C-alpha cells in the first residue's frame, strides 16, 4: 500500500464549477500537508500549506485536513481554464529532514 | 528573493553515457536540497537529499549519485545511463527548520531521455 493515495483522474469540469481534489494517507505521523500545482513540463509550485488538522483558505482555494480520517482535500471555487493542471498532494512528518511524500497527482481539465 | 536554477531543460543521451545535472539556489543559505524524479503515472520519487555540504542521503538504490560541493549547489550524476533512467528530474530546496516543513520550491526540471 502506498503511503499517499491520490486519484490520477483526469477530472474534467466546466468553467465556474467547484472542484474537489482529495488524498488519503496511511502514516499517522504526517503533520504537514501541502498542495502543489504542476503545469505540463514545468516544476510543481506550492499552492497551499497546512499544519495539522483544520481548514485554510486562500482566494479561490481551500485546503482541508482531517487527521482522524487521514484525508486531505483541496477545493477550487469558480474554476478557470487556467486552473487546468496536475495537482499533487504532499505531506511530511516532524523531524524527517523535511522530506515530503507526494501523491501521484490528479490531472484537472477546466473546459470553456 | 530566493530562486532556484536547474539545467539543462532537455537532454537526450545514449545508453551507457555519463550524466551531470546541476542545480543552484540563490538568496538563501544552508538550504535543504532534494533531487526528485517524476515518471508518468508514478508521482514524484525522492532520489537524494542533502542537509549540508558533503552530506548526501540516498533514498533509492540506483544507477545515480549526488554531490553537494558548495552550500547552494547540488549535482546529480551517473557514470553510465540506463534506459530506465529516463524521466523528469526535479531539484528542490526547502528551509532547514528543525521540526517544521514549509514546503519546497522546485526548479523548472530536466527532461532526460535515454536512447
């Protein structure tokens, strides 16, 4: 079993829709949770960062962490064609030289 | 501000040839440095990480090696490439704060094709 599971998609939604992206994990030691966005042939860029459980909002993006269920989510409101990319979740435990474990990524396509 | 440079962007190499990919970071000191490989459908695989000059940790036994000759320079090498070394190689840096992880900044990547 992989430490981090993520549905690869692709996920296709119309412009303006609310998008929900999710990851599950098995390592209860994970405390830091992130979402990265990766455009084709580019390096990933950090979108959202959350420590432990709870919600965090940044513009159209909301990250949720439910440590009791080992489940994290990224919501994108009012999705735009420019949101079309692969979204990777990542997480790490304390004291692990800041090593991140990544999900395989979900490919999102926002259509006009 | 901090920036990370990675080159080359694209590389086509024959089987058995050597490899050297370089990554440099500007605007920070004593960063944690990482090399990842991304294969289609397999996500990001951590290859090496370094918490200081000359300190290299290998995550996966393989045909590759890494070195950190200077504080902000990280090099990925191979003496003889295999077909299975093809992939998208990403360098990243993170601030080495004990007990915390604020995420990495990635370089733009090198797409390596071994033929």
